[in-house]
C-alpha cells in the first residue's frame, strides 16, 4: 500500500521504508516484503473466488455472502475446523518441495467438515516463519489455491506472519481454518447409527497428514533410509510416498448425495488417533464398531513402518490411518451398492457396545 | 476417547497406550496427553457457548447455527479473519506468563471484523508446540475463553498440535480465526468516506500486538533494560507494559450503534503497518487522510522506543500504533459528539488525494 508523510515525502525517503536498511528490517522483520507478498497473493487466490465473495484483497476481514437459497439450505448450520499439517512439514523442508503441502491442509480440513454433512464455503490460511521467502510463500499459496478451487472453496483470507527467533531459518508452520455449511436437517451427528449398520472404508493414499513424527523416526533414524530410497513394498521413492497429497473425499460425498441424502448414517475422517480414536466421535454410547482388519490390503508404507519400527499393531492403528482415510457408516442393505459405487470395502459392522472400536486380527500387518 | 482392540484388550495393554513409553511418545508426540487436553478443554470453552452452538466438544467440526432473525440480519455476510500475536509471544515465554496472550489474539481478531460492521459469532484457535504442557495450554485457553465470553463470541473449535523439532522447548505459536456476521446493507467498506469527514482516534493501551520484534530489539538488546525495569515515562514495569492486553473496541462499536447505524463512514484497526498502512484499506482512491500527530499525547512506551531506538519518526508510524488503536471516519458535523461519547480525539480529516495517509508534524515524538 503506498504511503507517505506530508512533510517527508521525497522518493528517497519513501524508498528508505522499502529497502532492507530500515530498523525494523534490521530487527528481523521486513514490512515492505510483507506488503509485496500481499499484493502478489491477490492473483493467486482470486481464482478461487465465486460470486459469493465480496470485496477485494487487503481488507481487514474476508467477506462471504452465502447464497443459501441457491445452495438449497433452509436452516444453515456453519461448520468450522482449524488444523495444521503436523510434521509432514519437515518432509517439505528437507526436500525443498512446498507446492503440495497446501493441498494437504485444505483437503484435511475439507474432510473434517464433510463428515458432518457440510459443504465447504471458504478457507483462511496461517503461514508463520522467521522470514518470509517469496518463492516458498508463493508455492504454499498456489497449493492452497489449487485445492480450494477444485473443491469450490474460496480462499478468502490469511495471515503471513514473520516471527524471527520463533522458527528456524528455512522452516515455517502452516495452519488453516475452513468454514462450511449444512442444512440443520441434513446434519450428520452419529444419532442415526444403529446396531447392524455396516462400515465402508475408503482407501487413503498413504500417511495423509498424520503420524509423520513417528514415521520419520522409524524411516530415517532407525532404518537410516534416504528420501531417494525405494524400499521393498513401495512403488515409488520415499520422498514421493511421504509427500503424497492427503486425499479429499469430496467426490465420494457428492456421489453419496447423488445416491440419496439419507444413505449415510455417519462418517469419520481417519486422522491422528487412527480408526481407534476417530470412529468413536460418531458412535452412539450404546454401539461399538467391530472392524475386521483383514478386510482390506494394508498399503506398503504401513507394512514398512510396522517392520522397521517393530511396533505394537494396536499402536499403529492408533497413530496411522492404516490405509483407510474415510469411513462411512451405512444401512446394511445398501452397503454393497455403496461400497461398489465408492470403490470402498466393507470393513466392519456396528454391534452393541459402549462407543468404542474393536479390532479383529490386527496382527496381520506384521506378516 | 477410550479405545481397545478385541483381541488385545487387557488393562495392561490398554495402559501401554496411555503411558509415556509408547513408540509415538519416544518419537516425541504423546497422543494420550493430547486426548487428556481435549477432554479438559471442554469445561473451559463451554462457558463461551450460547444456544447457537450445537453439539459437544470432540466432533470433527464446530457447529454454529446463527439466529439471523434474532440478530436482525436479513442478508448475512460472513466476515472472517485469521491472525496471530507475533513475537509478543516471546514476552509470554520470557516471563512465563501465558494467561493474557489468548485475549490479545481474540481482541485483535474481533477488532479486525468490527471495522467491517460485523459482530462476532465464533472463534477457533491453533496452538502449536514441540510438546504440549498442560498448564500452559490451560492458561492459553482460559485467556481465549475469557475474551470470547466478554464479547459473546463462541470458542467453537481449535487444534493443539504437537510438533517436536519445529518449536523450541517451552515455546509455542498461537493463531486464531474469527467468523462474524454483518447485514449486507450495514457493511462498512469505505465507500461512504468523502472529503470533509473527520477522523476520530481511540487510544490504544500500548503496543497491542504489533512491533514486538523491533520493540524487543530496542528495549533489551540496545537499551539493555530488564523486565523489572521501570524506565522514565512508564507508569509500570516493562513486563506489565509489554503484556498489556490488546484492547477490544467492541464497546465503542456498540456505542456507535446506539448513536445510529449510519454515523460511521468507515473504521480502521491500527495494527502492523500503523496508521500509514491501515487507514488506506478503507480510503477511496480519491481521498487522503491528513493526520495531525500533535492532536493526541504519545504514550510513554512509544517515546521510550523512539528515544532508545533513535528511529525515523515516519518508520515508527508504520510499525507501531503510536497510541491510536482504532480510527473512526465520521461526518464532520457529528464528530465532536462522537469523540466525546467514545472518549476519543479528532486526529485528522479527509482531503482530496490518492488513497494515502499524510502525517503532519511526525517529529514531535523525538522531543
């Protein structure tokens, strides 16, 4: 934003605010660089904006006027979630690859609100670093933008914070907040789940964004692998495997809507805590989820981690998604059709219980 | 969330998931500790929840059903903002004082949406650390909660992320996202501002949350002051001065609403970038804001920073709020009444220009 003082407005003085010699820059923060980003951000994020986004970039708040009528929503419930990408960031730092981690974050957040029945409205990001590097921020924002655009979610605001001394040079943190909307009568809260329902697991494409601290510990400290390694059981290098983008399940939810709104009794996004901690979020207190861990093929990365880490199988199911990124709980009689439609597997069923998860045959992963 | 495996469900094995010897803990992340926080959080945040908040804690998304009718809003525009508290965090770390920084964040975010005419609906936080310390997280959440409650803003969700290796032990980052609502016809976007309008400045109570990197550099590196120091011109110790909570201007906006909705032509929250960068956000391209920097008394902390840092006055107005935390742009004929009502000062006026800020007499601060 151009700015000047009435009594001190020579070009040289203005320049002095924008170069690297200002006192604020010396202390570690470059205000002018921050503003340059802000103007560059406009082009990248504007491609995610539809007619519901009001105003331009640079205001104090992002403005979004939801068209509830067009969205066919009578009693809007706003559904929101804040998340980060955990130490998957460390993989991005180590490989200097920053253009996919934004999509990891957006897709993670989208999945978190989809399970309530909501559709995404808008997203805000938070990027914090000791010093903002234009190329890195541009990569991050491009990744965020692309993922938002695909899911018709407006990237409506964000903060790029320069905090010298809080982050290591070359590192950053990335977090985001999504807001979506669901009609009150379509809200999925687990209350429809009952004994006899079936669980359909939809594959993950890898670790998604959870368990990276443990995975890095096993793969790089214990097993002493390299990013370029292609260990037995993986179809790609470790770098590509570990940077695979967290899958968005929006297409599966859209397919379910096409099948008929009341087909889903509940859905759970399998993130940190795995099947064991995430399914109970949508289980009634009188039901358990009984899961046959032999009903799907464990992807190579999890076998590798089990082998290399000599981990307790039970703990693995609590840290990693183990190849299942989303679980739909559906009526038994519809389960085969739905599983086929969504390219998922029937992985278990709802039995009487106490709102917990029971795993059958968790030992297979050690084979 | 209790969880168990059907074939591995002895209390000893369950315990092994909850103690500090699990592989995930050894790698630096304590899942059980994370869950313990999550259950403790409930009590603290629930006091911010009114009837518009649906569901409990622990779901995938925060649920908020805004009562637009009760709020007298016909065409809702959602206004959102994400922010952090910058390196004011470093003051909290150094003084081991974590119960006020949450309110800094909430109030900062509230002010950012108030200037669009919006009222707060809900807030989500993001806390990231190498290791979560229960006491610190509890302090942070209590601060967030208190500030949310005062402003009738529901603390509806959040993420507490454990990221070993990204943060120094004892340090953390704190960010947040606010969502508010304004009726389309009451949206403040600067379009009502015209030549002849007056600017009313409402005092800040200190640095708020901006300029801390430079301030710390000057006070502690250059001037070698201590937290317990009480330098000339300050009425309190440096620790207390630097931890003063970012003032919320919600009461001033409520007072303006009571005076009549169309009294405000625009408002600007004076944060990073100071008066020089923040006022242009609400100025038409044909108007400048002419500010008489002699029209208010510069608080002691800014004089101290000017003296100790030997800073270019112009740069100070671009880094610090300089004692003005909020600016209202109002019709000239109402300005005296409004200034009196809000305990503010008339600090300038709108003249023809190019959407920029002109400062009169910025040199006073060196005296």
